[in-house]
C-alpha cells in the first residue's frame, strides 16, 4: 500500500508543454530548423539540454558547446517569460481537489520533475507551501529515464520505493519510476505504454488507486 504519491509536473499537475513548444519554436525558427508539435512531444520529461539535441537532429550544421549554451539560455528566458503569466487559476479544480483529498487520506505528496523551473511553476500555481517535498532538475545529475529524481523525492518524504506511486505523462518518466522500483500511473499519451501499472483517464481516478 502506498504512503507517498510522487507527481511529475509538466503534463501532470500543469500543462506547460505548450509554453515549452512556443519557446523552442522561437529558437528553432531563428536557426532555420523545422520544429512542430510532434517533435515537441519527444521532449516530454527530457532535460533542457537533451531536448535541444533532439531539435538539432534537423540542423544541417554542427553547433559548438558555447553556441548551444547561448540558445539554451535564450529558450529558457522565453519560457520563463511565459511561466510568469501563469496564475493559480491555471491549476484545475479537479487537480486541486484530488491533491487535497489525497492529503486528507494521509498520503505524503511530492514533486519529481526534470525541470529546473519547477520552483517557479509551483509558485505561480500558488502551491509553494503545499508539497511535502520537491525534487527537481536542479538536484540531480542524471535525468529521466534515470530514477534519481524519484529516488530523491522518496527519500525526502522518508518512504521506501515500494510504497511510492509515481504519476507520469512521459515514457522517460515511466521508465524512471520502474527503474527505481516504483509503481506508476500514466496520464495522457503515456497510457499507451506497457510500463504503466495504472492507466488514468482522469486525474481524479487516482483516488480509486490510493485508498
Ligand atoms: P526546464 P517534467 C520536463 O518537466 C518537461 O516535460 C520537459 O519538456 C523539459 O525539457 C524538462 O522538464 C526540463 O525543463 O527547461 O524547465 O529545466 O515533465 O519532468 O515535469
Ligand atoms: Mg512530464
């Protein structure tokens, strides 16, 4: 039985994937690289740097590390500008009520996100004092599909892996959960993955899993 639920952020608690898309699109356009929503989909759960390498697969030149840094910074500045427009109303009622009910049932609630902007996003949503632990892209040396971000979250809430349930929207995230010995519930497109222990068609279905 579960004692903690570890939530991915982008694609689970909020929908910042479109902001990632817009910010990457600006960089790609500047470089003359083709980029669309389906390529953006491959960036889910993947770190910023690895995301850029996926985008650069369609670049016909070789980009040096220094130039990469410049574009990574540009992308992040564009992304943060969009994040700053987010407000607590970007958190859906269903998500909010489900989190509150899980808390009532005695669950520890944590975030396990690849994003280095997790703190900012949580603050914009008005959740900065809500979670028992936030494990994010600033604290890890290996990003998903490596389990580190979830293992950190589990240890921050003092829970064994077998008592943790991870909620994810990305293949890399499901792989990370399983590699860490944790059960995982998939939302969105991730439900197609055979790695998912549970397939959620709505966020509130979590309440049927975690009794
Ligand atoms: P940042 P998650 C991930 O968040 C996003 O899904 C992924 O698209 C992004 O590249 C990654 O965070 C890094 O984000 O540039 O803000 O550090 O799904 O793990 O919450
Ligand atoms: Mg995600």
